[in-house]
């Protein structure tokens, strides 16, 4: 007989299937460069992506460096091997490389505390006495800092702004939300803080240090952090989803986090540097041990359970079947980058596109990876381990994520990132978090059946909490009543709020028939309609401006509209509840009255929840 828990889990899977469904499609696997080029050209055309740059390399040479499509749509300027692209967060690794190089020279240790080197860089950590923020936490994104706020994204100074001024401007986002080293949450201020340490230790401006110690010896001759005349001459334009409208150049304040402009030629040398284990054509820039440290996460609790691959020092692993790629992706508005390599096989690649369409990058990446791994013998899959029944019983249950990247939206994220984990014989099944059936590598680490690396870890209990790590996210075991209660509350609130238009249509029909005596007073109807409209306006303004940093991060019509609509929503929700109480004795149909009560209660419930999570009166520019 199927247990009640399993029935509930299957129902949860059904409810979350739409949000977790993937529209990915398989691409034919190219076996030659001409086939690969043809397939990539097809993807660009189908996704309205103007252009792409590709570099495929082996340990000792560049196999293919090319541009496909156009770098400037209006001028019909083609992408070439010299065209510069914005590589976004792929830039972060250079800060880690600089820190490791200084460590090799005995000038710092990556386990040093941040306060030891830059006490003037502000951040807040209530656990500093026992769990200080260390340089390694910056590089593994385990500081607990909130990701940078919208006002920091909007800090677009072409001067350019100094690192010191940028860090002073964004101090409010550097708040440790949990003890450093206990959870991973991606944060763009970490590389900037690390860059300040590198400047203090080396006595050089961070960008000058990278130019001298990495760009020059790697012959990344056109790479630059700045929007110089030479960069302007060779830089591709970055485009909106229509493939025609360009974005303006974004002068990233935290340049160490994502500001590098580089060509496919530059990137080819950069990938070969990793494949040669810190060397480039005879020049040793980093020791192999430093490269291996970059590729190995150590600060999270999962690292103590065995080999749990994940995010190292601005370098992380992704699985392609049994193969394990190392590297880093990058994104800016209108541009995406992926750099990845197989150290054991001596092959790697870089892909850059001048569009923000993740589907385009994903399809091109799949094609390139198929080409990269052709003819290679995949790693042997680890044998299946035994998981004791008491371990299974302890960890089976419902979970919610507790490591949000953006704290502001955690009130929404926590409702979406819930799920159930159970065990079938010796294997784990995860439903809702991300559907997966997992095979045990040890009694605490689990992998997908076709992959050679672990994706899930059963973490030691902490402060009475039962925790798991799935990918890089940490989840806490919670009551099933909590998960299902929140899920049904959401469905009920949505149903009640959507019932208003239905009742309005019914009322309109009754009016046309001359039967209006049962309608609720106009003030009740108008107030709940206004409240619903303000609620919708709040989320529409945010959703349609997520990539518009100026709109969300500065005091302008959009950001003021977001603040005003949230306040207006809360006030009109409260007014709706007051009015239905005030008109409780007004002659009307009891069905109409109680429907009005339910709508008012639903609106007030949502307003209170948004207020609890700081979304009422939200000032994104502050």
C-alpha cells in the first residue's frame, strides 16, 4: 500500500511540475568544426541572437577560435576572433588568482580575516568573534552577505569610480545572515572586497595588478576592465531579446566582480592556462596546487563529508553526464559567457554571445560540450553505497531553502523552493526542490544515476535543525503541515482574489436584467479592485524592470511607483476590510457579502505577509 506521505509527495510533484518543467530540446551532436559552426548558426537564427564568439582549445593549442553572426546589427559588422565581449562574472576568478599568487609569495593567506587586511571596509557580522569573515569565504560565496542591492547595480559611473568609493556606497548589503562558512549564497560584493585586500597587500591598483601578472603573461592582449577607446573600437554591442535594440555600456562599479572585456583569442589563452595547471607556454603563473584549490570547495559543511563538488574559489563544477567540467559562467544585460574545461582530458572552451537569452547559450553549450567529449572515455561511476535505515528515517521529510541569494525576495522564494525527500530502498528521491532520483555515493552523499559527482549531501544537524545541501543551496527540514499549509493558502488566496472578476461579470449580467438589489456597495467593490490593481502594479513594475538597473536602483518614476503601489496596496487592503465590516448590515446577498469578506481578508493577509518581509514601502534606491 502507498503511504500517505508518498501520496502527498506525488501531489506536490504535480503541483510544482509546471514551475520546474524544462523546455530543453536535444540538439544533434556535431562531430566536426564545420558541423558545429552550422549548428551554432542555426541556434543564433532560431533564438534571434545576433552573434557568438567561440574558442575551443586543448592543453597545447587552440583548435578553433571564431566569430559567428554580427557584433553590430545596425552596421552589419561581423563577429571575429578579435571582437571583444563582456564576460561578466567569469571575471571573478582573476581576483582569486591574484590572492593565490600573493599567498604563494608568502604575503597573505586565504584563511586570513578580512578585518586583518582592510578594517576600513564595512560589513556586519554578529558572529565575527567566533566565525570571522575570511578571504576564502569571499571566494566561495560563504560569507552570508546579501547579494548587492539594486542601487549598487545602478551605480554606473564612467569616470570610473574608485574601488574605495564603490565599497563605501554599498556597505548596507554586506550583512552576514548566518555564520560565515555555514551556507553558500552567491554575492557580487565578495570579489570587490577581495580586490581591496589585493590592493592593500600588493600596493597596486587591482586592475593594474591583474594586467601585469595575468593579462600580459597570458597574452590576453585586448582584455580590459575599462571602457577605453581601444575597447570601444572592438566591442560588440549587447542586445535586448528582440535582437535589434542595444543596451548601453554598463560601467560596473565592482569591476572585479564582472567588468572584463575579452576576445575569443584572449579567452582561448585563459582556458589553456587552467589546462596547463597554472602555466602558459612555459611560464608558471600559479602552482598546480593553487589551481586544484580553486577547483575544490572547502568551507561548507558538505566538504567534510567527502568529495562534494561545488563552488570553489570563483570556479565551480558542472556535470555533463559522467564528465565533470570546471569553470565559471558570466552574465550582464544583453550578454552571456560560459568558460569550462576538463582538466583530466586537456580540453576546454569559451562561449560568448551578445544576447541575454539563456536558452541560446544552453543550446550552444550543449553542442560544444558534445563536440568536446567526442571520443573520450567517460569517468567510471562510483559504486552504490549503503544508507542505514536510521539515516533514511532521520532525513526523510519536507524541506525549505534557507540560503537565499537576495534577501528582499526571500518571502516569495521560500514559498517556491520547498519540496520533499524520501528513500526507496537505498536510493533518495527528491520532489519539488528539483525532481531527481539519486544514488548514494556514501551514506551521506548522493549523485544522479548518470553522473559521477554528488549533488546532494545530508548535512550534520545544526542548532537542532536537520539540513541538506542540494547543489549549492541549503535546505532545512520543516513540518509537512507548514509546506502544505502555505501551498494551500497560496491557492486559496489566488482563488479568492480571482473570484472578484467572476462576481463582477455576474453583477453586470444581473444589472442588464434589472436585478441589482443584491450587489455590494460600490465603495466595497471599488476598494478591493483598487487594492488588487495596486498589488498587480507592484509586481509588474518589478518583473518587467529586473534587467533595468537604473529603473530599480535609482530614485525615478519606476522605483517611486514600486514604493507607492506597495503602500497603496496595503492601505486599500486595510480599507477593504474596514468597509466590509462597516457595511455588514447593508442589505445585500449573503453570498456577495461573504465573498467580499474573503477577498478583503485575502488582500490583508498578503499585505501583512509582504510587510513582514519588508516589501511594503520598498525603496530600492535607498
